[in-house]
């Protein structure tokens, strides 16, 4: 009985396509009921003879495959080969991109720290100016208070008679 069952990988190898291509065909074609043609033991999916025929017929129908491939931009009939050199080049490019991003992040972090330091200096300057202004207003208020008290004393010492102010001139003392 297990001689008639094949795994997805075995069927894909027989057809010369990738395992993913077989799964995509099964998912796209609504006429195939996956449960009807498959059985699962552990993590392995086995396809019975009827399912194998149905999947093979999908791959052998070139006209529908070509139309769908043209529409989707995907070629299911080619196996996915991992190109070692291409993968290495991709990884190198990725590392270079990450390094450039890292440098850019360092630049941005330095810029942020410089701006924070400038903000801190400006804040300290503003605090000093506010302190100076408060001291100046305090001095102005105390000077105004002192002048007010001096004026009050002079008003008390001097009588409100204009005649006495005129009599204090020097030539009048001689008379």
C-alpha cells in the first residue's frame, strides 16, 4: 500500500518541479480536494495514486500552465536551485547595507546628543537671565521703597510754608 503513496517531494522530483510548486498547484486548483487524495503520517503528507494523476495532469496541461505563469509571473515548472554564489553576494550586500545603516544611526545619535547639549546650555543661560532679572526687579523695588521713605521724611522735616523756604536765602541773614 505504501508503494502507491508518494510524498510531495517525491512527486515534485518526478515531475521536475519544486515542492512549493506542487503545493501552489494544489492550492490554486479548487477541483482537487486535498483530504480526498492525501493522508498524513507524522509531519509527512502522502498522496495516493488518484491524487498523483490529478497533480500530474495539472503540470502536463501546458496551455493552462503557461497562461497562469504569464499572468502570475511565476514559473512552476522550474526547480528552485539555490545559487551558492548568488546567496553569498546577497548576504554581503545585506551586511554592507546594515553597516551603512549602522553608521547613519551613529551620525543621528551624535547629532541628537549635540542638540541636547545645546538645549541644556540654552536652558542654563535662560535660567541665569531670569535670575538676573529677578535680582534687578528686587533691587528696583527696594530702591523705590527707599526713595518713598526718604520723600516722606523730607516732607515731615520741611513745613509746607513757601515763605520759610524763601527766608533761608543768605542775604536775608544780614538783615
